[in-house]
């Protein structure tokens, strides 16, 4: 470990590893600090991702792909199940291997990585972030950096220490719980989504197959719901009703910040990426690929800022992210706010319209159109998605 | 007086409450979590948001174990 690095990344999830890799690839010195003992574990994720969106960053490899997805099955409150083929295929990942591979790619570019390194404060130099304080092997350390990239996940404390308002309104947090269970007889190429107040009000319930009759089964509910009934209670109800004898291999909890990205994800000497910046797609709750995009953009800008000796360059990341992805998330968030408030009756109406589509017309787009018929006010927001695409 | 209690045996250390806390009053290491009494305002948003019912509100106050 050096006394000073060009770039320090806090957190070794997908966003952090991408930031470290893209910075290191430009020839600057990089240190990435992970608080847990293993990169990639514990997993806090449904593990579904679009194949095309991660393709620019990592070659497909069966060792981190648990299953290949080409269908979505949507289950509505009255029990109607509508299955639609996907235009773009997806994967259910093995995140514990996937994250490890991403960190290895960062290391291959020259980034140094430490695990069990718990960052607990920032260093400042005249109002600019100039490094981090952390505990490692029971000892306190202080290491300087020209740029700090905070990839510390949903907690997002590092940004707060730099004066950014990162805490999230509890109503915008999807409070999630998930088990990986065996004895779940579902198609290994299909992601199942359940809607309605019995499954996951203000959110959705999912079954994502991982092959060999195992699956991730979980849900997220908005904080307003959690106030009355926890995510865990919904999961227990579902399992007792549907899979009372399933073997449970893991159980995890987690919060997914489902909002547009924070207005400011930079301050002098610091950039935020991934969940820490609230870069999750607020409609789907998916954060892997958007975090990877955020990390790659931030890493490159950080390296350029160091190489050009231009600290202000860091501040251009706000706009770069907004143009690349952030503006879409603003629209997705509006659609989310409309859909998450649908009543069971409205979902059932959509189910009826969608179920009546001829099989060769069943696509996510057409199901979405059916949803629009029942809530035309979303149309304006949807139009925006296509306009700004 | 601190009125929020974390049941450590039930906690999954997921960080959901940390992200929500408006006061930055929750500290989470790998498998250690604590509420910083001086910062906590007992707003209970963390209690509402915990996915697995680990945080509890106790009107009579919570003893802070200084040995921990």
C-alpha cells in the first residue's frame, strides 16, 4: 500500500470495480477498498440483468451465468398469467462469481484491492476531499488521493461526509427480502413477476430461476408498506401458500433506492457511483448495468482529471451521467410512480387485455400498451422514454 | 434518550436503514451495526423500512451497552 494514490474507490461491487478498472486502464494509480472479507459476498441482489447491457463490459461466461432468460411471465392479482417472449435476452447471474470477475478485471488493469478495509472518514484539504481514513487489520490508516470514488452502496455514507445529501426518503426505498430455494419447479428460461396487494404492494414479487429447480424468490415493498407489514411477512405468506416444503439455501435482505439519481453526485475531489449515487433504474429496481455504466464513466473522468491536473474535471461527471443514463431514469421514475399505485382491479384489467392478445402479438411492448389503455396519463411519460432514447 | 433498538441476532447487515437515516446515525461494518445515540432523533424511519423486522421502537428507552 502506498501513502498516496491518484484514485481511491470505496466499495468493490460492480460500480466500484468498473470505476477502478476504467481509471487504472488510463494509467493512473488506483486503490479499491472493500469493507467485507470477500468481494461478491454477501450477495444482495435478485441477480437479473440484460445480456446486451453488460456485454460491452465483460464477455459472457457460464461460470457466472446461472440461467439464460428469454421469457417473462407476468402474474396478475386474479391469477391470470401472461407469458411474453423477450426481444433482448437476459441472465440470472451468480453475483458472487460475477463481482469477483469484475474485480479481477480491475486488478488486471493495475488496480490494488484490499478487503476488510472499512472506510470511516474522509480527509480534506481546503474544502476538497483529499483522501480516506480506514481501518485495516485492526489499525487506523489515512491514505491520500487526488480523487475519491464512493461506491459504498445503498448506505452511501461516504458522500454524506463530503456534504452531499445522499439519504433517501423511506417511501422511495424498496425494502427487499429474498431467499434462494431448491425444489422450485419453474422454467429455467423464464422470469416470473407477481403484481398486486397480496404479493407486494408498491413493488413486485419475483421468482428468478437459477437452474436445477433452484430460484431466487423475493419481493420489494415501498417503505410506506413496510410500516404496516414487512417484506419478510409477505415472503413467508407466499412460501407457506405455494412452496411449503422448499429447502432454503440463502436468505438475504436489502434496500433498493428507487428514485432518480441524486441531483449532485460530485463535490470537489469526490464522485459517487452505483447505488451510492442512486443510479438504480427506479422502474425495475435493476442496478447492476446502470451502476457499471456509472462506474465506467466516473473512472475515466477521474483518470483524465488526474492526468490533466484539472480537479474541476471531476465535476463534469454530473452532466456526463445525466446525458448517458440519468435523464432516462427521471422518466422511468414517473412511470414507476404511476404503476406502483395501480389497484388490483386495474392490474386485472391489464391482464384481461394482455391475455386476449394473440400469441404472436404477445410482447412486453404490447402488454405495456394494454397497461396504457387503462392509464392514459402514463402515455406522456412513455413517449418521453422513446424520444430521449 | 435512545428509543430505537437493533436486534443484532436478527440483523442481516444489509444497510437499508443506513441509507434511509436522515441523521447518518447508523454505523455498519461487516457484521456489526450500531446506532449513534448522540445523532439519533428517534424518527423511526429505520424501523419502518427494515425488510426483516430487526429494528424496534421502545418508548421506554433502550440501554446502550457500552462494553459492546
